[in-house]
C-alpha cells in the first residue's frame, strides 16, 4: 500500500524532536518495519490515523538486535511502520524526547486527517469530473452534475439552470432539480436576473450566504418580494456560475439551498466550483456534439426525397438517424420517377459517419439521380457513378442497390454495387434475396452486371441498409434472418406503416446505433381503371407528366409489353403534334386533353387540342412522318380537324379478352 504524504510529514516533524540539550542535532536513523515487526510494535493491526508509540527496551532489543539504542519512537499508519532511533548518548533526555514526540504527534495527526479529507474531496471531484466529461447526453449529464453537486455540498436541494439555443437561434432556459421532486418547482417561474441571482447569471462569481433572508438584496423585487408562496424554505444559500472554458460564455448556474442557516462552508464552495468547472467542460462537449449531430441529421434529411406516388404500388420509406453516438450521415434512399413511366428505387450507404459521410452521400445521390433521369440502364448508372466516386477525396467505401420497375413489362431490372441483397416476397409469402454480391462498391468496381426478374402485382420489394440488421450484439447474418422472418407479419398487418415501425423497433431493440434507411414497394392487385383522363396546357413541359400518367394507366391493361410500348409511343407522338401546332399558331397555347378508355376488349386513346392544324408541305420531307408512325403503331387511327383544333383517336384490340383482363 502506498504511503500517504501525511505519514512522511509526521516522520519529518518527529525527527526535529531529537535534539541535544544545547541545540545540537542528534544523529537519527530510521528502520522500515516489516509486517511481523509492525504487529509486535502495535500488538495488533494499526489504526487508520497516524500513531506515535514509544517501544519498551525489550521490544527494542528484539526489533534492533545488536544495537545500543538511546531513544526510539515508532510511527505507524495504515499498515506501515517506521522505527526512528538514536544511538548517540542522549542520557536523561529520553523522557524529553518522548514528550516532544507526543507534542508533535497530535498536531501532525490532525494535519494528516485534514490532508486525508482534502484527498477525499479531490477524489470526489476527479470521479465526478471523469463521469461528467465522458457523458455526451446533455440531459443526463446536467442531471448527474446536479445530483453530484447537491450531495457534495450537503444541500437540502439543488438546481441547475442552463441555456440552450434552438434551431431558430433563439435562446431558452432549461433546468434540473435534485433532492426534491421536480413538481416542487414546476409552478414557479424561471429565476430572473435580480440582485440575488445576477452575480451567477452574469458570471461575476460564487455567491455564498449564511442566511439569504437577511441579505440586503433579498426581497426587493416584485411581485413576490422574496420567495413565492409555497417555495421550499431557504436560509443557507450557495450559487456558482457555469462558464465555458472556451468561449467564456455563461452557460448556466448551480443553486443550492438549505432550510437551516450557515450550512455551507468554504469547502462546500470549493466543491461546487470544482463540479461547475467540470460541468462547463461537459456542457461544451455535449453542445458541440449536439450541434454536429443536428447539422449532420438535418443535412441528411434535407437530401431525402419527397416520395412520389407510384401507380399500382404503395411505397413505405423510413430514414432513422443513429440513436446512439455520432454515427449519422451515410445512409440514403431515393424513389425516382422516369420519363418512360418506369420508377427507379435506390438505397445506399457511405461507410463512415459525421459531416464527411453526409456530404459524400449527397454527391453520390445527386449523381445517381442525374444518370437515372437519362434513362440509363442500372448497370450504366452504377458504372458512371463509380467513376465519379473514385475521384472524391473523402468517398471511402460506398455501396448502392439500384433497381428500375417497368410497369409495362411488369419487370424489375437491378444492379448491385456491394450493398446488401434486396428481398422479394411472392404473393404466397415466400421470400428470396436478389442481387447478392453482384459487384464491388462504388469507386472500386468498374463493371456492375444487371439482372431482370418478374415484378407483377402482388410481389413486394424490400431494400434496406445494415443499420436495420446489424448491431454490436448481433451479427449481420442473424439480423437478416430475423428480418426475413418479420416481413410476413408486416404484410399481414392492416397498416404497413405502423407494422414497419414495430418491426424496426423489434430488430433494433428500440435503440439502433447506426443509421437506418428502408424502402418497401408493395404492388397492389387492383383491377385496372376503366378510364384515364388528363387536361393540361399544350406546352412541352407538360408532355412528360402526361406520358407518365398514361403509361402507368396502360400498364394495368394486360396488353403485353410490345403493344403497351406501341400505345405509349403512338399517344406521345399525337400529343407532341398537338403541342407543336399550338405553339406555332397561338402565342398563348390552349389546352390539351388525353382520354383513355378500356371497353369490351378494346383500348382507345383520344388526344384533343385546340390549335389550328395545317397539312404538311409536300416538299417537306420531315413533317408528316408522325402521322405515318401513329398509323403504323395503332390497330386503327383517325384524325378529325375542327375549326378550333384537332382530335386524334387511336384504337387497339385485345384478342381473346372480354371485359377487364385478370391480373
């Protein structure tokens, strides 16, 4: 056991007692006692406090055999012992030596007790400081600080009022209570910057009062002129400001009270100031952590898309930032409507966390969206994005699963860049994983093979990131097994949104330590709509939306992929012609109407505009080809020119069908 400093101080003090009668020093030697010798000196275990023992002659001969000892004193404390002795002929001064040792032992023992008490204070501060500065949860940290300071000061109750800034930059005050229920203060207003509270809130310094009710500054402020009715009685008062060590900003203040006067001492003040110092460091750390966490979370959320309606499907998405630590920023999803009427579903993960991961994620997501809108294949989208990602300095490891749903072909075409496999669920409930280990991550891989699988109504698609299935206590394989087991319960639930929230909570035990991103595409088995009708301005920028709507409507008619493409292309050509005439002949274009019907095994699309049609010039070898294309693609096509516009009617027959085709 290590000797404390008070033990050595006592030995030094006793050494001064060995002096000769004329003041000359006596040669004093020391002998470290082993356990057996110590027990013989003490006749048992030593006490905690230092003790001075004058050994008898017989014991001296036993402890120091062969030596002529004129005077000796034993010093014992906490299992340690030192024998101090003189071999000089001090004669009759043996009694004076013992008396001198006794005179020194009492004060030094008191000094040691004080040192021990101070050491306990320092140990307490160190322990509290280590706990506070290791805590990043702001609410838990300030409550722990309030509890520790209230105990250390012996206060009846303590409070910590601290300032925060909301997302609008406005300051507001929160508080914690220790020693009494929070309800004891719930009906009282926040303390104002009155004469009593000002030294704390202004950061002037510590304010200690033996009886605050007798202070000249007390009771001078309306409306209470003292403590409000029902307030806990306070006589002894101690308040300490909490000041940031980096910005010197007053972050808040500790306030301690006791119903009896003169209960707080300078030591309590020292303890409270020490804990306030650690609390300031911890508050700085927690606020910086919260600031970065909020920045990354908002950055990540701002990049998440508004999920569009997908015809014939219910799309459930989730993005949950990490609930623990600073692991926020790398996961994303996207749902991208394409001009062809198809929809791209994207899920990805940037390995790493914080602002860097979030910014890389934003760049990769934007690149994928840009290439997707060019109607590139999944393989080409990932290949081009991989080349861009390789040039990002901070990109690191980026995975992505990219899938395109073509409603006309009822197919899903996908490619995978090192991401977890997607999950397909058949109408009978059977699950299977697709796209497993197709290629390396973005920035590393160069080729990304694509696959196509049927995706008719009744089939579900689930895309997710590893935060849903992997944690510190569960490996990836087991997490995926639990997810596969849980998906059928989601599909059987009356509300997919609520069911997914419940399953996510079950898989993560309610406290995920990584981001979670999820897309669930649930394909309806609904009868096709009998009619389609849209009216829009006859402008170029309306064509994409009209084509998309018509494509999605026609996808449910069961025409087959080839005839579905004929319908979309012919109808789009008719709509384009209408816009062209409207632009040419009218400075302010009129309306364009597209109407589709499915009746008795026949599909009809009517395109009506209100421009002036002019027949093509015979010398123009380009204009007029659209009508030839329309006539070729449709089973029957007719054009009617009116004084106020043109109507084109296109018809396709569905052989062997009557009524609506079955899905």
